[in-house]
């Protein structure tokens, strides 16, 4: 790769640093450890791994000293439950799924520096040493409590080992911590007719000893560190942390009764292991140890930037519990940011591995070979960055055919075809003095896009960044249409090449194709973090090395040398046909029915439409003042199982609303969500709390409530009509 001899003044404006490095000399990026009890599905990819990989690839292109670590979480109740169901050992389960998960990540292009596992000896040693240090420093409370016990199996039961009838939807196989059908958070005490999954016996309470971490001792520090020191965190992260801290923290058990996991390294602790949420995040440390002898540089030096990529269900563990552990232990850096995403639903329904309502990555790469980047593209373009989003196979097809094929791929192909047709496959000259207003506008668009993409990536706004790249390709297509070079080449030369032939509009045609080729080179650089396989294809077509993708080249228009021979065009993406989409939808539905089986098939309740209420006039309706609000904090109302107290931002003021939705939603998951309320409802006292408004929701056939909210985030206080 070389540059031309031309000197375009505007080309000197390479994108300036965006976001700032904060004085950090190195970056450590972690992605949530997936449970090794099943394959990876697209919800995992959209929420955690694709955003993390995009950010890491971008930082590598900037030549940042960065490490990207992850690994399989191989301890915990879900793994032992699955082993019990399949009649094998937990080790056999994790060996099987660790290999499958690792391969899936590699196939879809997730570029970890290391993908480790918590069953490795180095992890057991690291986690045990971490616990021992805290124990020796007197940081744990030793307590004897009553926990559920299976007298037949002679073992203590974690909540997931207890099933019964859900009090909300009537599901007879709800777990002791959550109902998989309606999503309600539960406790074993709430289940109707609870029973042990090990023996079907009714569980009893029995005393057991464990070691607790007094989180309340770190509450003041956490408030200062998070609420005062990290106001730049995403609203959903900051809001959930604030809700937990405002409600007050309590001691949390850091050990469990089990024979599977990291053994508690204390005398007299037989049959006890470290709590999975104590040992799992330490997996980031042990994986880094395994990766490099310089692991302390990335964990212990203050000029390291630690960033956790997670889903919203892991916010409390990564923002409150793990930082408190690191603070208590001492000597470790703390996370600088935790850009957690919301959840991705599939075809309008919540992902459920137990119902097989999921799109599995290992199956996708078999069904759509060579289309790895298509999935990466769709999951990023539709990423649940600010709210839960929905994946549909129709949208997958539309985005591929209408955006990747018709916009991005089409522009690159047009530029390459015309270059080979007219200039014998070589980069034509750029005549600086002949540049038109449209030419200079394209140059400006290239430079501005590089800056905008960088700014969005620095702020973890990956959807915005990807849109900017596609929009630049769209502008390239528009540029070609406006220039219409095919109308300026004499008909006698249109198919024979024009390199050595002079004609009136030759300089303009050469400028047009030259700039299109430079735009293509920029598209390769900008798309690389998102679609690495596509960027590789483009490098091959341009006959350039990986160094072309260095971020310092973004925004420049002297990337391909005049006279340099380029390879023949190849299609970057293929059209996806209706038959393929139909097959995937049928596969999804068939897999879900099969997973439910005949013994525990969900009994659908017939939805009864209630009679209409009395007719009202338009004037009656006009009296209602419906507004969009953003939930700032949520707390349970004492001695009222169904009530939640919500603080809602209406833009012009903040209000307290008491709502009977506690059995339908996790309080911490509501923070940051937008809702619609009746804003001019007369105040009413509930359990001594004045409620100023009513939240709107809809009830499904199972009695489950669904909040009414806008499709996209809008300004609090916006009117609804």
C-alpha cells in the first residue's frame, strides 16, 4: 500500500482523539462468563459479546494496549441440575458445553485473547486465595441459618432445586427463584406445593453455617464511588445501582452447601463451596493470570482501564458486589465503566432455554455458512442498548437484503466493476484542480463519518456507530448516481477501457472512480470492528495488508495508490430468500413445542375479552393527561407484597407513584425504563404513601402484566394522545 503524489488539503484532517484516554496506559476488557450448561444464543451475543468485540477491535485498530478475557462459568446450580437430569457428572456437562461455546465464539468472530474456564486449577487457586485473604483480614461474618433441606437426598437445596406451582400464572414447574413461564421473581416460600427436584420430597428447614460478606459496610463508599463518581454510566446501570443502594445493602452469603465448585479453604468446611457469584468474577483475574505473566499490570496498576461488558441481569454483581470485594481485598483496580445492555427477545417472546425458544449460534453458522457477519450486523443494528428489543427473522432478512446487499455491498461492487471496466483494474488518477463541489462534499463526508464513528464507539453507542458506516455507503451510492460517470464515457470506449484514451470528461470520470475507491478503503476500516470477515474480503480485493485497517487511516483519501492493480470484484453479501426465513421460523416453533414435551406442556389459557366499559365522550377522554415518564428508582413497600414505590421523572418534575405490580416485575429491572402514566389523577394514599399518578399496563391471558411504553427512548414528560 502506498499513497499518491497528490496533496489534497482536506485530507490532512484525520479524526482527532475522541472520548479521551483518561490517562490510561492499558485496557482490560471482560465479557460476562457464560454458564457452561448449554450453547450460546443470540441474546447472549447481542447483549454482551458482540458489543465487547466491536469495542476491542476498535481499540486494537488504535494500537491500544488491550486484553480481552472471558471463560466458561462452570460452577453453580444450573450445571448440577442439568447433570442430574442427564445422569452424568457435572464435569462431563461443562467439558461438553465449554468446547461448544468456545467454538461458537470463534465461528462468529469473537476475538478473545483468552477463553478460559473456572474449573481450571489456576482459577481454583486464585479464588481460594482471594477468599482466604478476606477471611484472614476478618472481613466475613460467620452465621448459622436455616435453609431448605431434602431429607431423602440428604442435602441442602438451592432455590433452583425446589419447584412448585407459581402463585402468579399457575405454572406447576416454577423454580424457587423464578417462574420461567411468566418471568416473576419468586422465593421457595411463595411456591404452592413445593417439592425437591432431587427426590420429589417436601423440603424442610435445617440449620447450616456459612460465611457472609457484609455489603452494608461498603454502602457509603459505593454511593460515593458510583453515584458521585460515575454519573456517566448508562442510565439503566446507574439507576439499578442507585435503587439497590437507596434500599440499603445487607450481608450476603459467599458460600454454599455443595460438592461442586471451589472448595471453601477453611478447616471444618467440608461440603461447602464458594458462592458462584463470588468465584465467577474472580475468573476474570485467573484468566488474565493464565494469559500473561504481566497480569498484575492489568489488575493492579491504577493506569489500567477496566471495563465489564454484561447483560442487565448481572449489573448488581459487577457494579456492587464484585467492586466491594475488590475494595475489601485491596490492591486491585475498579471497573471504570460497565456498559450493560437490556434483553433481546425473539419473535415477540422472551428467550427461554428451557422452552428452546432461542436461536443458537452453533446452529446458525451451519444453517447460514459464510453469513457470520450478517448475524453480527443485525444484532448490532438492533442491539438492546437502551431497552429490550426484538429479533425477528423477517427483520434479519430485510436488514441483510436492504442494507448489506443493496447499500453497502452494492456500492463496493459498483465501484469495483467500473474500475475494472474502464481502468483495467487499476486505481485512476485524482485531478485535484478538477474536483467539483460534489467531490469535495464526498471527501468531507468520509472525514466526518470517521470522526462520528469514533465518537460513538468511545461512548459505547454501537448502533449509532454502525448506522454511520452504512450511511456513508449510502452516500457513496448517492454520489455515483449524481455523478453518472457512465454517461460521460464515450459509447465507443464504454467496454474497451479508457486508461490511455483522452476525451472531454476523462478527468471527471477518473476523479469519480478514484474517490469511490478511496471511500471503499475507508468503509473497510470503519466496518472492521463490526464485520471483521467482510473487512478481510475487502482487503483481499484491494490487495493490501492488515495495516490498512489501522484507525489512524480512517478519514484519509490517499489510501490506494494511483496505478495500483486491484483484484476482481466479489460479492460481499448474498441475498437471503423467503424460503430460508420460513424454515427458520418453523424450526424455532417446532423446537419450542418439542422442548415442552407432553408431560409438562404449557396449558394455554383462553383469553377472555372483557366487556367494554360505559361509553364516554371525547371531552371525557380529553380530560386525561397521559405522559411518558422515566423510572428513576424502585423499592418494595413494607408489608405489601404486591406494591412497589416508584420515583418517576416527568421532565418538569419527579413524582412518587405506588403501583400494584410487584408480583409481575423485578424491581431492579424497572429502573431506567420508560412508562406511560395518567399524570392528572387525584393523589391517593396507599400504605401511608401518597401516590401521584397511575401506570398503564396490559394484562395477558395468563394474568401477567405488560407495561405500556414508547418504542424508542423519548423525552420524559412527552404527551401521549
